C-alpha cells in the first residue's frame, strides 16, 4: 500500500482538459495558502478492466473514500440509480454502453444530473473532447493517470458536490416551508399544486423554454411563501379584509421575495413571488408595475391564481362555475388587468382538460 505508484499503468500520451468550475463563496473566503478541508465521499469507478478498477479503488480508499465498482455502463447506471454516489469515474471505451452514454444518461435524469462525472480516456483530439463536453462531463483525466492529479480532482469535485447538496437542501426547506404556509389555511388545500400544473401548462402552450416552465412550476408552489409573515388573524379571517388588514396582507409579496433572495437557484422564481399580484394597468402591488414591466412568468401565475381563487369555495364565498370564472377573467382582461392572450390560453387548456377528463 505504501509503495503505490503515482501513475497507474495505462498507456498513451496524457492530455488534460480543465473545465472552469464555479467557486463556492465558502471557498472564496479561505485565505491564500490555507489547506482546504478534507472531503470524503462515495465514488463509483466504472471500467471493464479489473486491474484498472483495483488500482483506482486502492488509491481512492487510501483517501478515505467509499468505492463502488462496475464493469460496464449498464451496470453502472443501475448502481447510480440505486446508490446515488457522490462522484462517478468512468472509462470512456467500454463494451455495451460506453462512458459517454453513461454520462449522458446520468445527466438526463433529474435525480442524478448534479452528480459529477469524470471521463477517463486514452483518446486525444478536439472531437473527443467536444464529445465528452456535450455528454455533460464535469472533468477529464487522461491515461496514464497521475495519482496526485486524480486525488486532487476527486477532492475538488466532491467539495463542489457537497456545496450543491447544501443548496438543494436549502431549496427543499424553502419548498417545504411554502407547503407549510398553505397547510395553515384548510381552505387553500391543493392550491399550490394546482397553480404549478396550470401555470406550466399555459407556459407550454405559449412556447416557453424548459427553464421558464420549471420556474413556473416552482413559482406555483412558492408564490405565497411570504404569507409565513402574515398573522393568522388576517390570513384565516372568514370574511373580507379591512383596508388596513389588506395592506398587511400585501406585504407577503415582499416578504416572499426576501426569503427567496437567499438562493441563486430561485432567481427565476423571485419575480413570480414578488409580482404575481401586479396588474397591467399599474393598479396591482407591491410595485405598481405596468404593461410589459410586469414579468411574463408573474403574469401567468397571476392569471392562474385568480382562476383558482374564483373556482375554489371560501368561507365568505362559494366557488364559481368554470363558465363564470372564464367570464370574470375576460372582464379583468377588458379592464386592462390581465393579458387577454394568456387568459385565452388558460381557458383553452381548461376546456380541453375538462373534455379529456369527461
């Protein structure tokens, strides 16, 4: 063990490609020259050569990592789905599903796409590099592998994975908080889920991209998160609010924006949270935005929010029928509050959805 060579016995001339990775704020605060904290993790090694697997396993185990192994891409993908390793080191050239295909499959799945994948290859050339980048690889190591380089790259990627996991955990907490807010009021049960579905459907109908659709889905859940700061006496009041109470209620948009501001992952959602009560004629809140100054995603959430409120029974009002709700939305569009085209898309979707269910 102590005589383990720094280079593993693979052939061909080495090349190295370094992809620029984002630096965590936690790392940027470390003084120059300071040692970064040690990070250990679960590493999956994929190679059809038993000797190569054994050497990598030995090297990584000495660093304190827990090592899983697979001999081909298909077996590796099953392990990734079942065990959720922190990092995947995979050879490129393997029988069956090769390293590029494995990487592409890992990055395509929402549950594993943030798992770092390092391609180990003996191939050189621009085309091979581009193929790996297009597959979603996070880093490359070239045979013969330098032991010191491998250890450093594994530590770096595991550290970044740790920061990513912490961000995911923070987002999960905020999403749970939003559902907790909804649970405070039994009259709004299912409201967030309905908004997520309807908003994503409208966004899809008007041709928005995947990132915007995802923001609409999240925004449906998070749009009222600021109500965590609204007293129960106002939030749960079984009657229309007074003018003073309504002013307090309006603050939930600002409070929600402040909560979401702590996570860069929610930067697309923040305009939804803050501006979903704006109206195109400037009579909304909190900023009185007009026309195209109201973000499109916030406009979509605003339309579906009104629709859901109209079609849901509350202690102080009955639920409207679909036709009554559609007419009310048309009336708000005629008053200049809503975009008529968005209203039409929502109505069309609801009509088709009802027809399909029937």
